[in-house]
């Protein structure tokens, strides 16, 4: 794990494995706490990031070992954001339609992520050999 | 911020089993829960209360386990009821419409009574 920090931006690279989800959540929670992000907004960011990372690991990388996810966490006066970089085959988390409730076992993660955070997805293109998923929540002062 | 997970099983008599969830239920830990519920169904134990009093976090992977089993549980004459959700978990279940299909109670005793008193 390699962490660099400057002002209110930190970056960290994680193995693209489901076991790493807890470390990803801890990474976000720890810094959100330090930066004074509200618990509600921190939870939303953690949940959306967990869902997106799970999908990249399972459906993008297809659980293949040795791949990584690079996370950048940043905050300005308007929002707190996580930017995820991965090199998996493009897997668009934004185009998933909101669905009505049904008994499907999977597919609700993207819906959930889209409900608690703003998500923007840029698939790898041209010279950029990685996908970028940006997850952001607005800054609010109280829980 | 311990991010571990446990699912403990407790028989309550009259064929009712309680699954007490603790910690963080995500895509990595959900298979533990899946195995536990599958084991109950194999024994025809299909009256299940999921006590979430000590569950700190759940993602869609955890919720997907319940979605996968609710139909076979009800087809076998049983049910799966939730109790003691914290605010965040209640919010997630609400977002996904869980309240329309699962019986969710505030307290454990209410869930237990709901099994003991047959509904019409």
C-alpha cells in the first residue's frame, strides 16, 4: 500500500480483491474523519465506493488475481470525492437503469451507489489506458 | 473501526432460528451468510429472524443473499424477518424497497411474536 498526502488529497493503491474492500472502506473513513466530513456523507461515499469497487473486481477484472485499483480521495469546499482508476475491460456503472424492486440477487449495487452519490464514468480511451470512475458527495456541515 | 463479520445461529424453539449479524456484511463476507442460510434450508428450517442489532454495515452483496433465499423460504412455508436495523441499514433497505417484501420489525420480540402468532 502506497499513500501520498498533500493538503486534502490522498491516494492509495489496493489489490483488486474482495478481501481489500474493508481496507478501501477504512481508507475513506479514516481520512473523512480527519477532514471533518459528516458521518452521513462519509457513509454515502463509503457505500458507493464499496459497490463500484465490488463490481470492478467481480465483473471488470472477473476476480483475476494480481490486478489493482488506484483510489484518490479529495475534498474541497463543495464536495468530497473518490476517483477510482482501473484497467479492467470497460464496465459502465452509470448507464445501469434505476430498477424497480425485484428479487434478483445482484444488480442492486449500482442502483444503490447512484442513489447515494454522484457517479461519473470515463472508460479508457485513446492513450489513456485506464478507466476512471468519480464518486462524489456534497459537503454538508452537520449529520 | 473493526471491519470483521460474524453470523451466529441460535435456535429459539418452535422451529424458529435467529441469525445474529455482527460487523460488516459486504461482497467478501456475504458467502458466509449464504452458507449459513443454505444450511438451514437443507434442514427444512425456514422460520428465520435476522437480528441486525450489531450489524454495522451492509452492501448490496449482503442484501442479495436475502433476495436469493426469500422465495424458496416462503415456498417451503417459512419466512425471513428482520429486526433491530440501525438507521443506515434501514435507509438502504428502504431505498431498495425491502420494506415491501420483507417483514421488518423494530425489536426482536416483535419478530418473534410475528412467527408465534399465525397471520391470516
